[in-house]
C-alpha cells in the first residue's frame, strides 16, 4: 500500500525493490539461469517504462484538453461579457490551470 504523505519517488522505488526481490525469489524456486534472469529483468524494465510513457501521454493529453477548454471558454466568456456590456474579469495570477478551466467553464454555463 502506498503512503500518500510520503515522497512518491522513494515510495515507488521501495515498492519496486520489494516486488523485484519477490520475483527473484520465484525465479530461484523455478531455477532460472543467469541469462534467463537477465532477459526477464530487461522485459520488466521495458514494461515499466512503457507504462510510465503511457501515463505521461495521458497526462499531456489531459493538459491539452484543459488548454483547449480554457481557450474556447475564455473566448466565449469575452463574447458574452461584451454582449451583456459587462467588464471582462482578469483571472487571478496564482490560479492553477485546472482551476482556471473550471472557473471559465462555470461562467460560460
């Protein structure tokens, strides 16, 4: 179980180490030789890196969607404010991307 208040890199490293130790014990029981172990270790590294890349792509896609929504809802907000003769408010400087997106989407809807 991952500790939410800990350093995620350290926690992941610890978990990976625990899993690899367990897997190595299984390989001992099976009787894999050095070459087979190395092949399997390489595959584990490939799988972990592939999954991390998938996660990174998903997060980048989420960010792109947020930026697109901010642009669309920002334009719509400006348009509606002008039509209603209202002043266009500048968002706070320290607002996060997701907070800005939510704020603009709320105003438009």
